[in-house]
């Protein structure tokens, strides 16, 4: 039995939406990884600033 044009178009739309959903999931996973590491980045920067301040202004 041959598929009608509407069914083919609907299947193509579904495939497109599934691909977009997979892309959004990948971007979400990336953002969650970045969000996990940000406190460590801020702490390292603050520590480096403190050490720099100590070396400049303390004997």
C-alpha cells in the first residue's frame, strides 16, 4: 500500500521535531556541565586575586 503525501509529510515533520529535541537535550547537558564547574572557576579566581593582593600589599 502506497503512503499518501500527508503521511509522508507528517513523518518528515516528526523526524525534524525529534532532531530538534535531541539538539536541545545536548545543549542542556552542556549547560549543566558548565554550571557544575562555575563555582570552582569563581573560587580559583578569588583565591588568585587574594594571593596577588597579599603579595603586593603585605610584606
